[in-house]
C-alpha cells in the first residue's frame, strides 16, 4: 500500500514538473497555529452561553427533522406487507390486529423520540442568557 502511495506521489511530482516546464514550484510552509484565536469577552457579539444554547437548539432541530423523516419512511415501508396481506383471504383476518399492534408500537416509539427532542429544545431555552430570552419572547 505504501508503495502505491509513493508511486502516486512520484507521478504527481512528474506531472507538476512537466506542467511548469521544469520550473520547481515553491511550496508555502505555514507555521503551525498553537493556540486558536479567541477574542476577549468584551469583543464578542454573542456570549459563549448563547452560542452553546443556539448550537444545542440547532442540533435538536436537526434531530427533530431526522426523526420526522425516518418516521415517514418507516411507516410507508411498514404499510406495504400489511397491504399485501389484506388482499390474501387466508391471512387478512390475522393481519389486521398485527398491523394495529405494529402501528401502536411505532406511535409510542416515535412519540418518545419526539419527546426527547422537545426536552433538548427546553434545555437550550434554559441555557439561553436572560438578555437574549427577553429580546425574543417567542423563542
């Protein structure tokens, strides 16, 4: 594997040399950033707490949309075998109660998942600083 990678690197170097008519390319070497730039607390537009609350709320919204999409796809896939079984006289009587139980289980599972998302939204709202919460009363 390492030989293959070395071969690719050599080929790439040859292509670069032929493209630039034998001129060597000077690569820019950057210094390693040892410490990320963090502005002083007075210079920030938004507090770290507000950023955290917003990030959590955004992640909870993505979670809600994912659960909604998975639920829709799950229900549509789960309907197909029951629809076919309804057409067969031998199993149609058995399929109806099984389908009802299956739907009840799915309802409970997805209701629980949505409830978890609502809890995370509430947690994000609790983390929102007071000054932002007052500025957005409907948030």
